[in-house]
């Protein structure tokens, strides 16, 4: 069965989301600070009532199953919802579907012990707290083999030492998920484990917070870990299984980033369209110029292609439920999304002229954000390598000097096959 239709009942929910976000959530982007600063008085006053409306409507944390307070909608519906609510930077948190908490809650749900779920997952799902996933280190992020942060056993305690880098929301998080080397002599992918560590554990220091242009507050932490002592029960998943657990998180995480990019690029395209039907030059609308039309057409096509890839990947995730099996799709989504956002943002900027370049418009920030989505969760190059590796897996090399599809070879084969039926 193959269908692009949305059930009428769910379409009603999407329409409600669209209206609600445009009218009540999007305006907050202009007056509030970081969307993870959940204890700020303004967040409490403005965001909590909106979250209550979403909960009342039954649209809270929809990526999770009913046992965890969600609706178990799965990835396709989540993608369609994100397309509406992620046009506002507060949309995801108003709907209980913000990164990195979505991914962190998924691995806690899958790999956490009952005690860990009670302590970390429950308040996380209620957005009473936010979390941070911290694996990157200052000496390199794209190659986890260079990570050196260590966890050493001391009786019933693990002692963590090292430095972590660009850990998003570190300063607002109630707990961290740290990746640390527990078994230095093990094979490369079995050396590290994950630890759930409350943010107020002695020995954790945020050395400095970083931000990129367009962000409301500095919130990517350079973290120092000095003799951070945590109980044995802090390990998330099995010892040496950090990559396997993180991978489960990154599949969904990457797809959710892509869904948010669809929303952001859609919004930029809407702005571009309004501009070209409003602005005149040399006696006619920008929209009448063919080179402008090309920009609109290319943007629409690129966005549509990307949206289809995202939805196909979401559908595969919902039907197969196995991120590993669909890693080519996930890597493709991750690899292409920076250029989609970048291309559409730069066309939108350019078509707005000097105004487009100014800070009154969101285009420069969107261009920078395209580099954010390219780098976070691993740079584009690494994902292209994955795509190529998967695509080439199982491809049989030609055993002759010329390719197996040489026309002469194919003609000889066809002639032999249908010898009796052709003149
Ligand atoms: C906004 C933002 C938020 C982030 N949030 C988090 C977070 O919450 N938690 C966390 O742990 N990390 C986070 N990161 C870190 C992110 O995962 C790393 O930035 C990323 O993995 C790249 O690592 P790096 O910055 O050290 O760059 P490097 O590893 O030094 O790579 C630099 C460049 O080298 C090239 N390159 C690298 N590897 C290859 C290759 N195999 N083939 C070809 N070229 C290559 C690419 O052009 C790459 O951009 C975040 C990053 C950003 C920008």
C-alpha cells in the first residue's frame, strides 16, 4: 500500500497546530531567550500555558508510545507535525519534542533501568527538566576514536576525567549523558560507555559557553570533568556499548533535525514568495523576472524533493522500526539538509536585497544554521561516506576488461536468449 494521503482526523490536528503556532507560539521567538532556559520566569509565564494546551489536545511528546505519555504516532506523523510547529524555535518545546531531549528520552526508554527511568526519564518527558548529550571532545568530534575522557572504576564508583566540547544546553541541563572510555584495550567500537550524570555532581565545570550567530543565548558548553564520582548504576546501556546506544539516538535525532529544516525552509520560501510579488523594479514585479522565477522554482523543487526523502525515511522507520537497516536513508537526509537550507536561505536573502542581509531578516541566521545542521551529529562528509559505503555494499565488480553493461555484450546476450524467436 502506497499513499500520500493524510487521514482527515489527523489533518484536523495538523490544521490546529498550524494556526496555534502561527498565532501564539511564533511571536515568542522575538521576545524570549533560549528555548531550553525552562526555569526563566518568562518561560514559566508564557510557555507553560501553551504546553498545557498541547497536552489537553493530546499532542504532547507524540514521538513516544502511550506507556511514556505520548500517542505513539511514529515518525511520519511527527514529521508532518514538525513541519508545522518547527517554524517557531519554541514550537518543539511547546509540543514536548525538542532536541536533544527527544533522542535522550528515546535511549532512556529503550536502555534505561527502572531506576534511571524514574529519576531521569519521567521529569524529562514532563519538561520539568532538560538534558544534554555530550560526546564531542575539543580535540575532535568527527572521529570518536580520538576521545580520551575516561571512566575508571573505584570500588562501586566510576570516576570520570576529561573535557567535553560544544555540549548543547549544558548550562540548562539537569543531567548529562557523557560518553567515556571504560575499556581502553577493547576493540575500537567497544572502548566507551555512556553515563547518566546529574549536573550538580561535584567535579563538573562549564569552562565556557559558546554560541553561533543568530542564537538567543550562549549555550554550547566546553565542560571540564575532574574526578566526577558516580555510582555504578549511572551507566546507561551495557559497558562498552556507547556507540550502539548513541546510534539508536542519532537515527531519530537526525531525522528530527531534518523535519525542523523542512519547517524552516518552508518559512523562508513563504517570505521569498511574498517579497517577489510585492517588490517592483524597472516597472515590473520581481516575480515577473525569469531569473527570479528560477530561484522560486529551484527552491520549491529542492524543498519538495527533500521533504519526500524525509517522509520516506520516516515511513521506513515506522514500518521497519530499525534505524540500522535504514542508515542509508538517514545518512542521505543528514547529508543533504545543510545544502537545502543554505540554498533556499541564500536565495531568500538575495531577493530581499540589502534588507535581506540586515538583522531585521532571518536569512543570515538561517545560512549559519545550515552549517549548524551540517556539523551537529557529525559533518556532512562522514554521512556521504556512509551513503557510498552502503550503496556500494554487495555490488558485483565486472570480471572482464569492459563493463558488464557494454552494449555489444548485452546485444549478444539478448540475441542468444531469443535466438529462436527473432529473424
Ligand atoms: C551547533 C552545534 C551543536 C552541537 N551539539 C553537540 C552536542 O550537543 N553534543 C555533542 O557531543 N556534540 C555536539 N556538537 C559537536 C558536533 O558533533 C561536532 O562539531 C562534529 O562532530 C564535528 O566535530 P568537530 O567540530 O570537532 O570538527 P572536526 O572533527 O575537526 O571536523 C572538521 C571538518 O573536517 C572535515 N572532516 C571531518 N571528518 C572528515 C572525514 N571523515 N572525511 C572528510 N572530511 C572530514 C569536515 O569538513 C568537518 O566539518 C555540536 C556542534 C554544533 C556545531
